[in-house]
């Protein structure tokens, strides 16, 4: 019986032990159940361009540490923050509510790089990546604005005014074009009157640091525009044999952080087409249109009236190789002489040097022979292709002048009129005079309006059209008179005029003006008829006007404007 009781006692204890064993698990510890870390799904996030952080949210069921890599590339761009402090790792306690951290990036635009940062979460000895963050690219922005010009003078508007519309960018791959094939949108350089070369002004605006790439024949400079987030770009053209007949080049405003031969996109390159006109036939000078004055001894007289005896008269001319100077002189009839004009010579002070470039500025001397009187000349500066068409040893008048008519310079050569020469002896016309006897009869005629003789030599050309029209003769040293007849009896020469001074011949202008006649009586008097000789020629009509021009050799000493007012 005792053994039976012991047996059942053993069985009962064993059963109890088995039951206790069946209610426990492998995770039981003396401190309670073990908890496993629960990680969130991987989040793919972006920090957009212009922003500096993004949120990473998770609910940690265990004490945790969130971290990002500390390698140089990641550390350059990113940190992690709990909203209070920034570091490369942040720790915290288990929480039943979401925890939000911030991945921050530096406030610096990136245009080509896309840095990536991974956020790792460590809980319960395990680590998983819970977020992958990409920093977004910023868009490069660049605009170029051309300057406006004064359309009347083809010169800058000062201060500089720039167009409100940005120029069209060139998107092709070519870097240069023949001048005649300039793409649409090409801006052509100008040669403003205020400067000495082809150029153009632009305004550039961009949100990145840029450099300028240009063809060899374009020079570019950049200066900040005060008060604007912009730069003033000055492009100037270099004169080379390659662009002597014009050229089109591409300028490129490219990101300074890239190799200019690479193109990562995103407006890293901003290209525009610029052209420079041909300059083979351009002649430029600060003296263009000037009048050079010489005295009777052949010395230059400056603009202050000072006679320069210790140095030659010089002028600066810029051109390509092969410029030629031709001197022509007025013929007194509205035309010119061109053959045998050797009293004016133009000589370069230094010879052309090919090493100095395709377009050079040279100094030229002007020499004028001594002359007892007054004369004038016109200098033509012919560019090389025009000069090549002229036989300098041939008949210049047939080549340059309208020999079938007025002997005026042919229209195609008028653009090359460079400067004028005036030579005069101060006393040349002092001895010539035309007047009338102030007696009773003359005074009566004047009172009745039958005639009037005026000395206009010193009259104002701004108020008298006859003076304005004949100002050139006055500048040459001639005297100017106006004789008006208001009655037919006067027109037939019934009044003798007093004439003194030397003259060798005279002419009526316009030529063939047969109603206007002059007679020198040989006794210091003369008669001027405005009806022609009796029975000869055109008797004229009221309102007719003509000139009598008096010469002493080739010098014009007096002009009489004759007005038929009856």
C-alpha cells in the first residue's frame, strides 16, 4: 500500500511538471517576455531644389538610434536632426507614438550632382535602412539682353539701355558660319561713332557662376552692373585675315564648375550667335570730313589760325592693306578736275607691316606746294577693292568723273570723299571791289527800286539764302555781291558800276545763261545786263537768277548774284 501511494505521488509530480512546461515558451525569461524590433518599410524621399530638409517618421517599439553615413561625400551634403540639434546620429526611447526626424542639407544649389543619403535605424541590436533621400537639382537660369542703339546715329544710347526681351539661344552644334549664312537671331556687331572698333553691349543674368567662351576674333569683358544682379558684357571684334570678309561666331556662357567641353545639360551651356561685318573696304579716321587749311607758303594752319612751320600736317587713317589716296580739284562749274593734280601729296609716315594685323592705323602726312592765290582740293580715300579697279596712271577723269555731263564725281565714289584741302593767300581778293557812284541819279534809282547792289561778303548765311548758297566761295577768299534789277531800263545796262581789282576772266553760271551779260568798259567801270545783247539770246524772265564769277588765274576772287526782279 505504501508503495502504491509513492507511485501515485511520483506520477502527480511528474504531471504537474509537464503541465508547467507546456504553458511556457522559448522566449520566456526570468524578467518577462522578449520584444522583437519592428522596422518601418523603406521610404524613398526627395529634398526638392530650393528646400533644405525632409521628414523621416517611424514608431520605435524599442530604444533606438537613427544615423546617416559619415563618409566625406555624404557628410558634405547631409545631417540628421531631431528639430533641436544636428548631427550624424540621433538616439531615443521606445515610443507608442510616431517619432519624426529631419534629414537636412546645406543651403547651396546644385545643378548637376544628385547626392543620396540613407537613414539607418538600429533597435535591439539590429539595423535596417528605413529611408533613402535624394537631393534634387536646381534649374540653371541664364538670359542675355542686347543693348539698344540710336537708330538715327547708329550709336549707343547713353546710359546703356537694354532690350526687355531676352535673346534667342543658339541650340546647334556648329561653332562658326560664313558671314552670309548667319543663323536667325544672330546679333551683328556695330562700329559706334564713339569708339574705334566693332563692338556690342549686352546684359547677362544667371543664377550660377559662369565663364564666357568666344572665337579667337571676339574679345569679351564682363563688369557688374551696380544695383542689379547682372553683368554688362562688352564684345569687341578683332581684325584678322580669317574674318576680313565678315564672320559669324558662337559665344557660350557656361557653368564655371564644368569642363567647357562637356555638357551635363540643365543649361550648363548658353550659346548665342554674333557676327562681325566685313572690314576689307572700311576706311576710318577721326579726321573724316575734316578741312585742312594751308597758307600761301604751303604751311598748315590749325583750327586756331596758328601757322605750323615746324612740323607737317598729319592725319590718322585706319584701313586694310592697299588703301589709295586720289586728289581732285573743283573746276568752278560744279564738277572736278582729276588729271595732273600734283600740288597735294599724301604720304604714309610708316610702311605697312603684316605682323601688325589685318587692319592697321597709320599716320599720313599732307604736303601742299606754295601758291600765290587761293585753291581747293578734295581727297578721296579708296579702300583696296575699289582702288584695284582704278588705273592710277591712266585717265582719272574718265574713270572717276561723269565726263558725259557735269564732270561731277561719280556716285559710286562719293562715299570715299575723305577730307578737303583749302589753300589761300590772305590778301588774294582784297583789291577787288564792285560798287556804284553815289550821285543823284544812282540814289534816285535806288529809291525807286530800280536797282540795288549789296556786299554780302560778311553777311549771315543763317538769314540770307544767297549767302548760304555761296558760302563756299567766301570760304575760299572770294567776295560776294548781290545785284538786283527792278526795272527794264536798268537791266539793259543803263547804269555803270565801278570795278577795281585784278581779274583774268569771268564766267556766267549756270553756263549758257545768255540773258546775263557783263562788259568791262576798261575805264574802271563795267555794265551788267540782265536782258542779253539786243537781238541776241534769251531776254530772260522775272525771277531769273544767275551768278557772275570772276577769276584771277584759277582763283575765284568775286561772285555777283544777279537777280532779275521785273
